C-alpha cells in the first residue's frame, strides 16, 4: 500500500471509529476437529467469552476455509481472513468499512459519465478503421459492452470455473438470428446463465467480421506483425483509460449502465402513494437490474446502483422528472437518462 493511500485510509478509519489492522497481527484462530469447532486466543486458550463468540459467528466464515485468522479487536477494519477451497485468500471486513468502500466505488462515476462523449467519438473513429487492429476490436468490444453490460471476462476464471465474460466468449456462445439480431448464451460468473440479444445491424456486421478470424474466441485482433492475438480484459481497460484520460474500466461501464437501467425501470413503476409502495418499487427495480446484470439483489444494490438514485426516489425528489418522462413514453431517449444521471451524480458528489 502506498504511503498516501495508507494515510487516506487511516483518516477514513478514524472518522468512522475503526482501527487499521493487518492479518499479520496476532489474532484468534479456528480449530476444526471433526464436527467440533473451537476458537483459540493469541495464547492458544479456548475462547469462552459469549460476546467474542457472537462477534465471530456474525462474520459467517465458511466452514471450508482453512488457516482462519480472526481480528482480536472488534473495531479492526479487517475482521477475518482465510483460504478458500480453491486456495485463494479471502477477507471479511468490518461492516462500517465495507459500507465506506462501497460508497467510494461510486465517487468517480460522474467523471466517467462526463467523459463518455469523448469515448463515443473515439469509438466511432476506430470502428471506421479497415484492419482488425487492437484499437478497432477494442472499439467493437466496448460497443458490445455498452449494449449488453457483459462483464469483461478473464482467462483465469474461464479455465478455473468454466465461466465466461465478453473477452473470453467463444463462437459457440453466439448465434445469428438475422442480419440485425444476435443471441448470446453462456455461463457467467458464479455459474449464472447469461442470455442476451444484440440488435444493431451495423455493430453486428462488424462483430461478425471479428468473429470470422481463425480461432475459437470471438474477440481477437491482428497485431503489427500480422499475428492473431486474443483480446484480453486488460486491453479494453487500457483502451478506456487511454481514450478517457481517467482510471476507467469495464466495471465502470457495468455500473454506469446499471444506474441508467435503474432510472429507466423507476419510470416504468406505478406512481407510489405511500412509503411502503415506494420501498416496494425500489426493490422491484433493484431486482430488474440484478436480473439484467446476472447479479444478486444485494450485490446490485451495494456495488452497481448509485445510492443517490434510490435516495432521491425515496425522498420524492424524482417525482417531477419521472412524471415528464412517463409522458414521453416511447419517445424516451437514452440521452434523457444520461442527462438525469449526471445531474444526480454532480449534485450528490
């Protein structure tokens, strides 16, 4: 961790009453003997204090975790670590710290939105290139991502879990229905089946040209030496950062799209007359966005829909705008949603 980043985190922790800790600090450990589970303190004595045991239970540490370390301080920002069945180190943070980090993930979203016109202009320019260069294929991939909200994909996850994302999709995962309709079907993160249609004739034509390159993967490009290379998520992230001049990523796109979907689905909800109806509408919208992303309700709410959108809706701050958008009905334009989203983000940032 850099000195500046550590200093910033230390300050944030102080503000919420937490203390920075490391899993290298002395802590508690978990001992599993058959069906019996015991917790030992720093001196190796079994923990019997009910308050401590209750805190440990609330962490809900998976039974399959090994080498479990548990923070002895209830106010430590990191509460536990362990090794999962795939040999990966996993972390359990204090709920206050998790909440702060979730909010921080959204802080630069308004900057991303403001830079989108620049990205769209560059993408259109790169799409006009004749050769299937890295830039052109990145532009095609970004265009597909903008329409579908697919995860970027990762070769490691594809090999380890059999799950796919945009860059790791294979030819078998897409079926051409017509000149202006493609159907994607594949296993996404956590085994969730993703099924999506792409309906844009010009983009489909470009995508099919990329798909025609020899090889099983859809997204490949031709490098300066004439070699065919697989497009990786790092290529797309690098393209976004270079074009937009900010620390943008594929995740930024999914988050932006999720927020736009939330606004669109809120417009479609019946106008609530009570607080209970408003909360019911919020949950319905979160579930719709979650279904589109292939996420759970909890993950979608905490990681993809900016909290300011739901707060504004619950506080009746969107009533007038929603009323105007309902009148537009079929004439509702994506620019209406983008304009409102930027307005909300700038107001709340």
